[in-house]
C-alpha cells in the first residue's frame, strides 16, 4: 500500500515563482503603470484638447488601472492573509502614490 494514495488531499503551497511574480507586480509593474497613467491623464487634462478619442482613451486607461490595481495588488495581498486595512495601505503605496507622482511631474513640467 502506498502512503501517498489518491484519497489523501495534497496541500499545494505557492512557490517562489508565485511570490516573485506578485512582488514584481507590486513593486515594479504597478508603480510604473500607475505613474505613466497619472502622467498621461494629467497631460490630457492640462492640454485642453479634449477630443472624443483622447477622452475615451483616458477614461478607459484610468478605469483599467483601477481594476487591475484591485485585482493584482489588493486581492493578492488578501490572499497572502493580510488584513483588509493593511492590503489597502499597500494599494495606496504601490498604486495611488505613483499615480499622484505622475500628476505632480506633469504639473511641475507645465509650470516651468
């Protein structure tokens, strides 16, 4: 008789690849994407050339990064077992802060 029979459940633990991917999204991909989204959004708002194409692109981009921030940063932190308020603080650090920095860069460039 085999001690590892089919009837015993197998516990699957996330490996280093899963942790590497989630950390690279949290520390690299999400901040870069949100920085450029904030930069592009502020650029469209400041430029004053509101065409249907630019406005729809800006709205779609902003909505997309909001959804992806929740799906790939917030939910991943919740899956790791963090409390909801801690997961939201990570979203603020990894997503909201780079977005605001992108907006501030455009404002600084526009002011000079």
